[in-house]
């Protein structure tokens, strides 16, 4: 971990999440929507999960969203924010305090996009799972807040003659599947969905981001106060470029969902090359020509 590039200021992110915890009920609509979509995937898996770990929220918050589904029996939560949940660990997702092979299911809800060493965090999650254990994760992707990002870049460049990172860098969907495979997960899948929320003005959006604990925590962010002229110009450009006919502005949130299994001998494995019982040519009712044979018809 000491050799990992520090993209994010983890101490700042912990402060933001603690501050947001007191306001969560007023700003939790995005996390709640993502949680419901993520947990819907458990409906298709007919098995029990006696011991489940959730990261990114406390078990008391997640419990109403479970509504008895998914075969989850005992829920342990890990988050930097203290909680009154009965089985809650105050800890850091970059350093999981659990022995190997403890959990049947691990859920990471809207927290992985703030991890400096994402490959290392996924490896720790895989190690914490029992063989044939399931991992479900949801994180914000690279197209998130693209409208806000564009408006800030244009305003800063125009008013201040330079730019600074205002919206944190995030992974792309293709990165997700590769990271799962690199971390040793079997049957890795990554997909994305774009959720759009509309606002009356950009300041209401930024208020929600603060209430979610999703404000900027990039290590290279500007630490001083934002100039009033830059802030107002950002809001003006946001409206000019993105407002709809009703005057409301969109805010895009790309949600990347990750699914992977801890390896087990009972899982499906790809067939050995050349072991197929039927040829593609037979299925297509055509003639198969060996590689390098140029005597067949040309098209």
C-alpha cells in the first residue's frame, strides 16, 4: 500500500462521510436507488448467504432495502463512520480487518470509486470470501457528472487562466471486468447504467453532493476558497450548455456494477480449445476449410 499512488485524500473523504452521515436521510436518494438495483440481482441467485459483509454504509441503513430478499441472514457492516448497528466495524476499506474465508457474500456500495488501491481492495475482498462466495459492487464511473466537469473546466480556464481537478477521476466499465479478473475472481462481469437527476440550478446539485459525502477528495485538488466569479461563471455555463426547455439542468451518474465469485472447483470453466463436440460449420450448414487452405470459394 505504501507504493500506491495517492489519487485520493482518504482523510478528507472520511471527514466528508462523517459530516454527511448526519444529513444522510435528506440526500440518500442516489445510494438508495443504487442499493435497490444491486440487491435485485440477488433475486436470481437461489442460495443462502449466512454471513454477509457490506461496505459503504451501515447495516441499519441497508436493512430496509433487503426486505428479506437475497437469502442474507447475518449482516456485518464496515464503514469509516460509527453506527448504532449491532454488527458494525469502524474501519478502512483499503485495509480489511478480517481473516480469509469469512464471508459468503460481500457487498461494496458506492465506496470503491474513492479507493486509491482498487486492485488491492478487490484482492482483499476476494480473500475475505469463502470459496464460491459472491461479490457485488456498485461504484460511480467515468461519465459521472460530466456536465459539471465541463462547466468547471470552462469557467476556471476563462476566469483564472488554468484548471484544477474539480471532479474526481473514476474508472470505466471495461476497467471493472479487468480489475475483477486481476483480483482473482471467477466469472467476472461488469456493466453500467446511466442515472440522470435534474435540478433547478447547479448549487442545489452541489448541496446534494455534499450531503452524500461525494464532494471532491482528489489529492491534487485546490485547497483554497473558490473565487466567486469562477463559481458564478460555472453556474452560468452549466445552464447555457445543458439546461432543458423547462430550464432544469441534468446531472449524470454512471453506475458501474461489478459481479464476481471466489474461485471454487464446482464452478463452470471454459472448455479446452479443440474440445468442442460440434463444429460451427455444421451449425451454419456450410463447408469448413482448414486454416491456410486457400482452395475454397472466395467472396
